[in-house]
C-alpha cells in the first residue's frame, strides 16, 4: 500500500511541479556563519603565531595590504548604497560629488596596492611566513564574504601550487573550498565554463575530507561539509553533478560521518553537529525538489529520497521552525508545497497555511529592518508564493492583484539590502525575477515595462542614469540628423524613403530613445563590483562584463514588446567596421538597425567617458577630448558620418556638450525622485 501511495505522490509531483525546482536561486554554502566563533579563535591564534615568527625578518607588509583592501572595499560599498539615503536633492547631489571624488582616490590607491601584491608574487622565493600571511588574508576575505575575483584568483594561483608541493592537507582543504566558491561566483556572472572547475575543486576538498577526524584545524570540518552541500544541492540543481552522483555521495557521506571516530568529533562541537544535521536535511530536501523540477524518472530513487526526507522531518518532531534548519527558504514553507503536490492537502489549504505562516513569522513582519536576512530566503519565499497562488482556485484578477502587491513589496525590501552583502546574488535573482513566466503572466505590458525600469533602479542605479542619459543624447542626435540628412535613416524598418523618415519623424526619434533606454539591460545580470569597479578590471573581469550584450537576449526574448530594440543592445559594443568589439557572434553591419546602432554606440561612449558623478572610477574626460578620440577612430570604431556631422553643426556640438556637462545632474535628480517614489 505504501508503495502505491508513493507512486501516486510521484506522479502528482511530476505533473504539478513542472520546473518548480529550477525557479529557486541557490547561494554558495561557505560554512562561515556556522564556524564564526571557531574562525575568530583560529585567526587570533594564527596572527599571534605569525607575529612572533616574523619579528625582525623584514617580510613584506602583507597585513597592511589586506587592511587597505578591506577598508576600501567597505568604503566603496557604503557609497554604492548611499543613493538610498533620504536627503534633500541638494544634499543628495553633494553626496554623489563627494562619492565621485572618493572613488577616484580609491581607484588610485587600490591599483597601487595591487602593484605591491604583484611585485611580491613576481619576485619568487617568498618566505614560508609570507605565504602563510597571504593564506590568512585570503581566509579572512572568504569568511567576511568579500567578493574580489581578481585578488582571490591571484592568491589562489600562488597558494595552491605552493601547498600542493608540500602536500599540506590542512591548508589545501580551505584553498580547494575557497577555489570552488570563487569559481562558482565567476561562472554565475556569465563564464559558465568555470562551473566545471568549481565542481573539480569541491571534489578535491571532499577527497581530503577522509581525514575528517584527524584535522588539526577545526575549520576544515566546516569546509568539508560546505563542499558536500554545494555538490549535492547547488551543483546538482545546476546539473553539473548528476542526480545519481549526488544520491550516491549523500548516502556515502551519511555513512562516513556516522563512523564512531567521526561521531566522537562531532559530539565535541555542538555547532559542527548542527551543521552536519542541517547539511543532510537540506541536501535531502533540495534533492527532492531538484528531482521533481528536472522531471527525472527513477521511481526507486524518488521513493528513497522522499522517505529519507520524511524521516528527517519526523526526527525534528515535525516542527521545522527552528531557524538553525533554515537556509534557502524555511523548510516548513517547503513542506506545504510538497504536501500539496503529493495530494495530502489541497492547494487552497496549502496557500492559506502559507499566508498564516507569513503572518505569524516574526522575522518576516519587518524584513527591511533585518539586514542579516539572506536575500535568497525572501526571494525564494516570493517564488513559492507565486507558485502556490497560481495553483489555487482564486479568480485570475485576485491572483494578479496579490502577485503585483507582493512583487512591489519584494523590490522595496531588496532595495534596503546593502550591496556589500549580496553583490552577486542580487543580479542573479533580479534577472530570474524579470524573466520568470510564472510571475510575468500576472503583469500587463505596462507593468512589465515598469518592472524592468524598477529593477534597474534597485540593482543598478548609476546604470539607470547612464541609459537615460544615452537615450537623451540619442534623441538629440536623431532629431538633428532627420532635419539635415534624413537619407541616413532610409532602410531602417518602417522608413523606406526620405519622405517617410520626415513624415514619421517623432516615431523614429522615440524609437532611438527607447532603443538606447534598453541597450544595457544585460547589466542587470552584472554585479556592481564589476560594472562599477574601483580598480582596473582584470582580464577575466573584462571577459565577464563583455558578456552583458549577450545577457540582454534573455530579456528581449521574454518581453516581445521591446524585442524590436534587440539589435541595438547586441551591437552597441561592436565597431563600425564590423571587425572589432563584442559579441563576436553578432554582425552589426548586417542589421537593418545599423544607423541606430552607430548612434547609440557613439552616445554610450560619450556619456561613459564624461561621467563625473555616479560612475567616476576614472578621471572623466572633457567633451573636446572624447570628440578627438572619436575622430582618431573614425571609420573603424565609429561611424565617420556621425563624427563629421557633429563637427559640422556647431549648435549640435554645443547641445551635446552641455548635456554631458550639466544635464547629468538633472538625471540624478530624476533618479532620486524615482527612488523616493518607490
């Protein structure tokens, strides 16, 4: 009878939860929050030991390097979040000007600091103590969740070979987990090929974990469990670890950790024991949802996983409200979905209980006052809310109103999360949010358009100002060209003749402005730390940011009403002659929107190079300087007609110059108004 009941559950799950498991956003488990107290003790002891070892040796001042780096990182992110501070318009603009000056100083100091690091690593023959200082510094960055891809990658490339040569398992355990973490972060920003490297390093860490009970450094046991969670949850959900591999690993590690020598170690550290229980529970729970979401068909595997999960639920007395067992979303919320899809309760009943949980959940009653809450937690709860309400018998209008309100509340909450907490996860979730068809079906075109703009404001406020500036410049250029040289636009879809260009002038100007407004949609996916770096970009970071035109495809595919602007977004970093720029796969010269691509490309560079308020991580150029650069690259990077046209029309020249010198402040006023309104 039980087997037939589970078969019924299995069939219902496969039918009802189509792709549900794929809708969650999963963060990387680090083990840092569980091991906080132990980490502080280990770091203090290591620092004291090193101070004694280095006394009088004249080693590089590595400690100063990390102190400068962390101070500047925190200062930078506090300024990024300063746009949300309630101030008068005058005070707000003054703050931005101070921020611009600060960013210029940070940019110079960070680059000098990095030069010191490169010199140490390039000299060779560093002392053991220097390697140890670099190791401790990297570990500090990891535990503080400071995301700097270049520094982490540079240090890992130096430290891993050094400690592998020494066969130092105690150091390598952390380094492999750290490499898995940062490789995954890199892949999450667009370099998907790094996901396989993340898996490789986590597997190396698991192999070292066979020394679980003999580790001298207690942190290594936490790193081991973090590697286990990421392999069985995160990378399984992303299909870089097969479900069968995950299942076998889960069974093997459960048996391994139950060995007497390991159980003895676990019992001596209550937090480690809790982490172990949580890791197994979350692995089974998420394994179940991954299985369902991916539509796998191994019934025996499903019944085994389902039984393991229900056994664990009973082990907690059926009460999963303990926050120690909460991560991606509280398990008690997940249980409602599992029970409803299994047919144990109705969808209407599940939704009612879901709302009751929210009402009585003290932690959810004032989310924006709890900055420690994981972004993934509240975002995944919203995803669950939408999924549940869609299955209920409520009428469509009621569903639509409730989803819209919940969406507004969610974005308001996200706007209060500091960028320093979730520099990568924000972009991942917001990208998933605005391309989720289960959510978008409750929004009309106007609401979808508003959502795109609102997401830009929440996650990329300075990009929002940038695109509105580029839109204004593009409108100015288009209008003046229509007046003087309307034949330039002949051939653009809908404008077959000069007469049509002139007759439908307003339509063409609006098209150019809208195309410019949406040209950087792919940057929603970009973390602020790369999109607005306060140091020179590394080669890998430039590779990441150059993906943003490609990332825009998902938005144009999702929103048919803006699809007509797609070529402008894909082509705005291509060279005029078609021989340079990115993405390589897109041919701007074969696009019917080629004239508009050229205009937006020029206006994009014009604004970015002269920006002196919000994105000032470089010395802004004068309008005259940027025009000289345009002239030098005329015919290769930029359309020679546009350069000549600006230079031969003094009124246009002055208008564009005034816009980039004085008009930007107006756009920041507009941004402030949008933020206050929201």
